[in-house]
């Protein structure tokens, strides 16, 4: 059972069930190695760009042998910027990646063991280039911590199908999802991945197609 005992918005659970029945398991985070560092790299590079562009940048890093935190940390700035250019904002993101590489090399083992979510999140948010969505993506997908990610896709889904204000503060919307679902990493992981798939296929920026009506009609 994936619903919280005292759920306040039953549609959140109902629609998770319908999405999972329709799409099945999504096997997220989408990366080749499944290693923490690749997930963290992707979380930084995906800021303000499409995942297809991130994949190009990740492929460049892999082909150049720059696929570890240590190599990123000591990679010349201009070379790193050239490799990640497909992901856009390459000057800023090269700085962010080096900061995250230093973080990873010193804090990875601690993050794997710690269950102090508030402290972990606070530390991540103190790093340059890490906002709430990026921090939560790292916590959920790299470190298997039970936290729900609010991104543009989640906001679109919540507005159109759950009756929530799309411009609601990040933490407020996150709390609504987390209050209505069991606090389990696999549930938060799967639900976010299903929402992303829905928004790419049906609940698109320009509007919903017939699939949305089929999945969410009462």
C-alpha cells in the first residue's frame, strides 16, 4: 500500500495507481552506470535544459574519460566547459560541477549512511548552484532518501489534475505529496518518474491529449 494512513488528498494515491498501471515501472534515474556521481552530474546539468541535451554532455564527458568526480575536479575549466556545452549555461555549470565534485569526494560516504534528512538537505542547499529541486534529486536518486521532487512537470500535473496552485511554494507542494504517500523512497522515486513520463507524452505544456482524460476521469 502506498497511501499514508491519514491521507488528505485521495486523488494523489488514486492517480499514482492509474499512472503505474498504465506505464509500469520506470527504472529511474536514467543513467548508464547507475553510479552516484553520474546521477549527481546529471542533476546539475539538467538545470534549465532538456534531458536530451544532458545526455549529449554526459556522453562527451564519458568519451573524454571525465566521468569521475576526481577527474572533474582537476579538469581544466575551458575543457570542462567545452565538454558540457550541449547542456547550456556551461560556464556556470562547470563551476557547479567542480563544487559538487569536491563535495562528493569528501561527503559521499557520509550521505550514504546518514538518515538526518534535514541536515543533509541544508548542506546541499548551501552549495553554489544547488536549489531545492537539484538537492532533492540528489537525495532521492543518488542517496535513496525519501523525499519528493517538485519540478515543472510536477507543478503542471498538480495544477491540471489535483487542483493545486501551480505557483505554490516548493516546500508547500512537496509537503502535500509527502503527507499523502507513505514515506518510502521507492514510492517517491516511481511517482516522480511517472509524472515526467505523463508530461512528456500527454500532459504537455501546450495542453493535454486524450490520454489525460482517460487516466484521470472519475
